[in-house]
């Protein structure tokens, strides 16, 4: 018959604990033994950290402006990738002979690199929690099983971090300098090309440039005057030719009339009168009284003069047109030349600006070479770790205690729940409703007394062992496994 619910008094709990002591002591001992076993046998993972301070530029920025971006957050990812790269980690693996155990013989190098990367942590640190503030320092942490290797690898990682930052800054400054060199070469070639364009333009339009405008105007006026005078001479020569031709015609008609008529004939008199009037013309004064052949010679000469004058007029007209075109093109050439000069001046300004930046970049390169720029400095080097960070002994200790506090009461409760026997007279009266008339005391024989004493001795011994195990587990937890073993070894040697 199962027991029904009843009020439990403190003395009842003590009685149950005493009666069920083995269901308390043995699980407690086993839990302590299991905890100590786990504390000793679980792989020990040690951790070492180093703190790297971001040291500002030594030379005031008012005098020398660094060419490297001062945004450390933007450089964090790049430098972290460099120190976590395969090349960097392979060197560390070879230097410290990591993964040299037999169990790692078939492990691929990629898996080793990935394992190493999982053990390394790089963290930006700030003086406060405001993520908008620039970083003040770096923390590099490494985890491993060998404390000395953990310390050495952490310091190597810090050294690599500092070296990579130095290389990164030097490469960035040199890259800017090289870029500006390339830009200067491009700009220099562009300026030379613009100078050549201006030179070619001046050579091509030398007589149409603004400085030639006064000369062209003077030459144009002179050519126009000469053209006007030459055109007048042409008109005079043509009039002279016309007079000669008319004179020769009249004279020829007179000769024909004389063959038919006498000098008193009216037509002959008329023609003589006309000849007399022709001779009064200044242009025919030289031809007066000369034979007809001389008149023809004079007419031929006049025609040659007309042709020469017409040729001269054509040349003068061409000159007038040429100078007129030069004068008309001068404003256009002036604008074109101004455009070329403007491009040249702009290119010169850009070149001088880049040249100034080049000088600043060269100073920045020298700043990085002499390590006067922003630097990383180790202010807290990695030290030999004394206690492992894994397994978490305090967490393991609390888990074991929680397990004991959870299992033991549950086990005792279960045993009590399944126990249908009566231990006290009042239980019979309350549960069965049968009055108890009398109770008989327990009679202990010598054999039973020995068993009881042995049980008490074993209980005391096991409780003592349990207490020792608990103290040992606590010492392992708060002192450290290695330190406890070392301390125990010293005690034994003593």
C-alpha cells in the first residue's frame, strides 16, 4: 500500500537522510569522482593575450600630414586578413611545430590553417562603448594546449601585426607617391602636347594672330591704295589705246579718200580736221607725224601695258583679299589661341597641384620609413598562462553540484515513494485506522551491534572521503589542475 500525503517534520527529514544515507553519499562521491576525472582528463586549453596601443604620429600634423588614412577601423580588416593569411600561419605552424603529433599526420594543411584561424581573435578596443570613437588599441588572443607555445605564438602574432601595419602604411604611402608620379608623367606629356599644339597653331596661323592685326591693316590699306591707282592707270591706258585705234582708222580713211578725191573735197577736209584734233591729244603727241607702222607699234605697246597693268591689278586684288581674310580671321584665331592657352594654363595648374602633393607624399614616405608616423606598440605582452580557460572549471564545478542537488533528492524521494513499509506506530494508526496497543523495542544482538558499528564506521569513512573529494574538486576548480598537481607533488616529496 502506498503512503498518502502527510506533514513532514524536520526530524522526519533527518530520519530519512540517516536511513537513506547511502543513496546520498554514494551518488555524491561518484559525482565528485566524475567531476575530478573530467577536470583532470578533459583537454586543457590555455589562452594568452597581448594588448597593442595605437600610438599617434610623433611629428605634429601641422608640419607633416600623413599620406596614410588615419581611420584604423578601415585598416583593421585588411591587417587582420594579412596576419590570418595562409602564408603567415604556415610560418607559425612550422616555427612552433604545431600539429606534429601522430594523430595529425593525415590532416590537410587547409584544415590546420582553419583550426589556427579559429584559435586567433583580434579585437578593436575603445576607451568607452561609443562605436563612433576611434579605436585606442588592439587585443590579440590565441588559444592552445601548450602554455609556452600559446605565449610564443601570441607574441609572434603581435609582432606580425605590428610589422604588417608598418608594411601596410609604407606600401600605402609609397603607392600614393607612385600614383602621383604616374599622374605627373601623364600631365607632363599632356602639357608638352598642349605646348606643341600652341606652337603648331602659331606656325600655321602666324600671319592671322592678334599681334599681326596692325601690320595686316597697314598692308591692306597700302594694297587697296595701289589697287586704286593701278585701276586708274588701266583706265588711262585703255583710253589711250582707244584714241590710237580711232586715229589709225581716221588716217586710213583719209588715205583712201585721197586716192579718190582732192584735198579740197569736203570729206578729206573733215578727216584732216579730225586728225588735227587727234594730234592735239597729249597721248598721241609722240605719234604725231609718225608713219602708220609707228602708230601700230604704239598701239601694241599700249596693249602690252594694259596686260601688265591687268596682271598687276590681279595680284593687288589677291593681296587685298589675302590681307582682308587675315584681318577677318584674326578674332577667330584669337579665340582659338585663348582656348589653347586656357587649356595649357589649367593643365599647368593641375600639374603644379599634383607636384605639390607629390612633395607632401614623399615627405610622408620618409615619415613612414623613419617610423615617425602612427605606430602600434605592445604595452602588455603575452605572458605564460597559469590556468586553462577550457574546460571552464567553475562552470564544471557548478554543473556537478547542480547535478548532485538534482539527482540525490530525487533519488531519495523516489525510494521513499516506492517504500510501503511502516517506520512509526502513528503511521499505522493514521493510515490503517488500527489503534496501536503496544510497541516492542528493537532487540540488538551482538552481531547486529557489530553490523551497526561497521555501518556507522563506513558511513563516517565515506562521508570523510566525500568531503575530501569535494575539497579536492574545489581546489582543482579554483586553484587549477596543474597547480594542484604541482602542489600535491611538493607535499608528497616533503
